[in-house]
């Protein structure tokens, strides 16, 4: 289901006229729906460490250097050098003082900080991407913006989570005739996704309700 499909599903649920072309989305309610779809996607993707957001990146630390550019767009899970895990030191000043005494790394501005090595080192980084979407050319994006973009939230959960979540955000009135239905469908889809694709087999799903 692409971005335009999701928008049209939202329009149908809200009793608005659907559009045939992305360029027809010119009304204020269209823009609000588009914004809320991305907000819901962001909220869901940042709510836990989903395995569908896991990515791997390899960087090279040249011999005799202690920094390498941080081009990771996401939250780092683990860093390995020579198959050995390096621990993150949040206090970069403390790291600079003791970096050559342990298997640690830190971050300062747009740089990774590492101990200095006598030879080139391949750094293996596992992280959770902050991207929310993917283009028709299979390029990841930070948000949905084109008609044929698709959310990273996997099928078959995309429609219920983004459509009903958007309707809840847009209306936000528990007295609305369809509010309880949207809420039930959204919560069921989110709980189902958590139970089926959580990494930890012992993870217990929970439900977060929208409140205003």
C-alpha cells in the first residue's frame, strides 16, 4: 500500500472525496491528513526497537586516526571492531582521557571517536534507522512525501495502523461516532504487530491509547 492509497483510505474513513491523482491533494484537510500519517508512522516506529528498522553499516577507521564521520541516521545498537563489541561512552571528555584503556567509543558532533590503531580497522555498526519510508526506487526516506512512497511499517499492518491512527489524531474526539472503532482497530493492529514481529520471544505486547 503506497502513500496515495493510505491517503485515500483516510479520506474514505473521514467521509471525504477520494482523489485520483496526488496533485489533487490541495485542500487543507489533505495536508493535515498527510502530516498526521507521517506523525503516526514516526510515533509507532520510535515506540520500540522494531526488527524491521534494523540496519547494518560498515565504516573504515584509517590507521593512526581516532575519528571517523558519523553518517548513521538512527539509534546505534552495537559497534564491533575485529568481532569485538565496543561500549558507548556518553561523556566524550571522559572518553578522550581514557580511550586507549578499553574497548569504548564515543560521539562528538558529527564524528565517531575511537581508540587509535596501528592499522586500518573495519567498524561494523548495527543500528535502528530513523527513516520511515522507502521510495519506488527502494531508497529509504525520512518521511512519506511522494504518491508511490511506502511506509517501512510492514504489511499487513500498514493500513490499519496508519489509516486508523491518522483518523484518531485528526478527529481526536471520543464522542465521534467512529472514534471507538478507529481506536479498537488501531490498537489491535499495533498489538498484533508487536506480538508477531518483536525480536524478543518473551516480549509482552502492550497498547498505547491516544488521548487529548
